[in-house]
C-alpha cells in the first residue's frame, strides 16, 4: 500500500475541483486531501484514475461513490467532532474514512459480506483504528443497540425512508438519504424536530446503487 507525493498532489487538485462544484466546508475538502482514495479501489488498474471525480466498481455489484457525492452528503450532515454517526452502506470504506477524518464516531453497516470483510481489514491498515465500529447486516434496521445517533447517512438509493432509521435519530439530528426506485434518486435532508415531527428538504438528483434488504445471510 503506497501513497506517493503524486497521489497527494492529485488529491489537492480533486479538492479544488470539488470546491469549484460548490463544496464549501473546508473540513470536508481537507478530508478529501488526506485520504488515499486509490487504496479503496480493489482493481489496481483503476488506481491511476482514482482522483478523477467518478465512481468506480469495487465488486459485489457496488461502486465507490463519486467524490463530489461523498463531499455533498458529508457537507449536508454539518458534522461536529465527537458526534455519533450511523452510516448505512460501508461499501469501500471511503465515505467512512471521510467521516472519521471529520472527528466523529462512526457506526457503519454493510450488507455485502465480501465488502464488509475487505473494509474491516482495510481501514485499520490505513490507521483508522479508533472511533469506528463496522457491522455486517441489514441497513434498513439500523443499529438500535447503539442509538440514538446525532447523524445518519445512507450511501445507497432507498425506495423509501426506513422508519427504524428515523426512530434511531436524536431529536435535532439529521438524516441524509437518496430516495427513489428509478435510475436516479432525490437527495433528502431530514431534520428530526420531535419524535413525530420532521423537516424535509428535497435537494438535487444523484445516481446510487440500490439499498438492499437482507434476504438471509450470504
């Protein structure tokens, strides 16, 4: 696992691209410059493209999200250090690493066993050893044992907003989730005002792989 000065330079250029696209949170942009995205892509042949603003396959029918998408969702969360964040869809672990760089405590669930096993090894190897708990299971159910959460981020397209996730959000907390069953999903920012009252903001369209309910263990 090598991270060269060239890679670091490419990350700085990527952060500049994201800033031009509208990302304003300096902490998010700094996180992007710190994380060796190429090491989260299993196909070595794709490493030379890793700092382009594009998604890439990571196996199990999943992708590592476009950096702009990662930055956009992270910025929407308005994170503060030491907050508890639930991530639905660990995937490659890149979004997880961005959250950890923001100084929060991350609880992340992955449905695909192969991705879960790979990322569980990768993150510690990249020195993400603290403030991170990874779980294999059904993201629709969240993690009630560790609730409530300050923020929840869903990194796959959901056909609807899971009720369990709303229940596990703190009052005043934020859920960021892409919702729709079509080829593209509407990003939603949901703030929990009370146990029964939510404020929803509909934002731009994105394209995500679908969020799958667990149909039995692999």
